[in-house]
């Protein structure tokens, strides 16, 4: 377990917690510390930045998708060899999957892991009101301990002194730093949030600037002491033997039980496809998969000997012309699907396997055409939220009745769908709307949907997918 841990939360979105977290990670790394990062919530974007800043994979901690047991196991395992764990929150401290409880929120994770919270507040235009705001956050929910305050967008040194005095006079957590207005460099953004590390450089110079601002304006010694003193991970209560195992973290260091041979799974990874939960991939490896990276943009053929393919999400619309012009890869994907080997696709992967993408200017780029519809980009977000999935039929991921959890986040929609398309494999309930529906597409061993599933928390799902690949491997020679 790390020697210390701390959660960086905000009073709301847009107060600067991502910039603060990145700068703090970079500053601590400059001091020679090994920093393990985590991101709360179903996010692929911030973790790419945090992984670059720390030099280590960043893992998502999501209470709603994964449950307490899995979150605690994942945190303990991944922070075991680090000097400090830094966890970035999501939205406001108490915001999550529900308006009436802590489910899916940063507060829930702070409580489960015994984490002290550094609360980032926009202090522009306030003085003693800061104390009122902090007081409300401190008393709002039992089990959540705010250890210090970071006043972002502050004014003069005198303003910072007033903010510190307002907290002290009310016996509130101390000011751990005041960052002057516009001192932190602006991070680029686009329609899905922060630009991913693969599509806009988080340069060493930018990280250095963030680190220097944090070193100048935050009390790093106070933060380190708080992280070491106040982190109180409750005792782990392991499930009883023979009981429910869905939330256990699979061993990531060896092949899973009963593995008799390794299967090769192609993972699409480049500028267009890079939305993967690291523990999802590790769960596949733990169940006997050799993960082989390939690029639908740059490679003209698939790696040899694949038994299955996983096409994750990303930004295929941003690279649609290059994807469409790579006829060698398009033909290779079509041939692989035609051989009835397992192919699993999420969101951007679904778009790539469709007949093509209609861009915002009305132009179209033709793609794999394995799915009987086009997709169309929209100027506004089409879907955002948690989704619970019940399999309605046998799929690559499990038998009918299997329940999984994930989320949707996309700016595209399906159009011109063939009316003879088969029954959707998923029955879904959207957490924020509490409404049931059907979605997804399955034909043979091809399974695709807009939903990003978190299946590492249910190790039987990864095992099922690998066994499906292994069964196909036993019947057919490796492809090609």
C-alpha cells in the first residue's frame, strides 16, 4: 500500500481540479516520488493525461459500475508499490449516479478508501464566503473528511491571507494553497471533454509549467503530511468462500485457473481508438490472452495468428478519411469477421464497423460495412450516463441473463438501419433515466454497441470471451 493517499475533489466541474491534479502529480514526480494515479468515474480522457504525468497506468475507481469490494482491491493492488496515490474526483465532491445519495460519487470513494480530501474551490470574488462554502462541504455527509482547501483563481497575496483567516476563524480545514487567477495553463478541450493524450500533446513543457505553478502556490509538505497522516483504509472484508465473486479483482500476474493455452487478441490502438479501461485489458490477460496491438489507421493488415479482436472507443470521426482510405485494413477486418472469429466493438469501434460515418459537414466516409447501418455525427451530445445491461441471448460476453454495467458517452447516432436487423442482444436500463430499452447488434461472433462496459469487475465475463476465442481456435486454424 502507498505510504499516503489523497483525493483531489472540486466544489463542481470546471473549478480546475484536473489541472491541479496534473500539476501535483508532476511536482511530486519531480521530487523523485513514485505516484500512482486514479480517476473516479467512467472517464477515458483524464486518465490519459494522468498516466503521462505519472509514467504509470491510471485506473478508474467507479463505485456504481464496480462495487466497493472491487474498488478497494484495485486501489490496494495498484498503489502497493507507490510512494503516494493521487485520486482525481469527478464533477463536484458529492455528484454521482444519484441526486439523493453518494452512489457513484467522489465522496463514496473517499469514504470507502478512507481518503482525506483536498477540496478545490473557485475563490474568485469571495473572502469569508469561502468558509461558509467549506463548512457546508465538511458537514454535509458523515464519513467524508476534508483535510485541506485549494483556492483556485485567487487574487492578491492579501486575498489569500483573508481566505486562510476565514477558514481558521471557523475552525475549518486549512488553506493548502492559493493559485492566482489564470496562473495554470489552459488545457485544450473538445466535444468529449479534455483532448486525449493521443490527439493533442501533453508536452513535457506543459507538465513542467503545471508542476512549477503547483510548487510555487501549494504547500507540498502540508499535502504530503496530510496524505500520510489522514489516509485510513478500513480493513478489507473478503467474501466468504463459495460466495459471490463478481466484485473480486482477478489476479493480473498469472494466467487464470484452468487456462490451457494462450489466445491472441488484437487490440485496436492508435489516434482513433484508445478508450480502454486498463483493468479490462489486464482481466483478458489474466484469463490467458496475449494482447496484440494494431492500428486501423497505420497498419495495412492484421497481426498474424489472431483469435479475436477488441475495437474500443475513441475518435474515429476525427480520422475518418484515413480510416476509409486504408483499404488493406478494411479488407482484413471484413475477412476476419467473415471467418466468424470473435469481434467485440464499443462505441467508436461500432462506428468503424458500420457502413460509414456521416460527418458534420454532410460528407460520408465508407468504412468496414459489417454492420447494417451508417452512423452520423451530431453537433450536440446524443447520450451520457450509466447503463445496466442484461444479455438477452448468448453473446461473446456471456449467456442470457448475465448482467453487466457500463456507460454511454457519444455525439453520434445510428441512421439508415436495415429493418431486417436481428433482435438486439442487450436489454438496457439507463441509470439517470431509469428507463428500459434494447440496444446492440450481434451477428455470429460479432458483438457491437455504443456502451463502454466495465467487465474487469466481473471476471467471469473476460473468461467467457477468452473461452469463446479459444473454442474458435480449436475449430479453425489461426487467422490468417
